[in-house]
C-alpha cells in the first residue's frame, strides 16, 4: 500500500495543501479531493511538495487539472518546495514552470 497524506490549512487568505509520501495512481482520489476542495475554498492555493518522495504522471495530471480549475475561477495555484526526484519530474515535464509562484509570493510562512 502506498503511503500518502495531505494536510490542508488556511493562512492569510490562501489555502496551503501539504503533500507527503508517494503520489501515484493509488492515491489519485485523495489528491484530487484535496486539491479540488482547496481550489473551491480560496482564490490562492499553495501546494507544498516538500514531503513528496515520488510523483508520477497521475500526480502531475492532478496538479495541472487543479491549476486550470483555479485559473477558470480567477484564482491561482502554485507549487513550492519540490526536491529530489519530484523536482526532476516537474522540471523535465515543464510542470514546474507552470506551477512556479512569482518570486517571494505564495510561499507558506514558517
């Protein structure tokens, strides 16, 4: 069984979705539910991928779909803190550029 979890919090007019574990086909519904709820709740969604250890095409699809849903609603969705293999997948596919926040904007506050 794949280990994956999401945590969502509201901070200063935006929602932050923290992803942890392995994001693949087995967790598609959990990812979709978390991102869909986030996009519906606030105009700015920040996805923190710092805890992801794996991301496949299913996860990429979920992120891009949520990005487009946010844009249709006049909002924004950005991804931050991707590292290692996850950052490589995002870079190779161009999804990292699509989801990159403006400089010093929409980063989760520690």
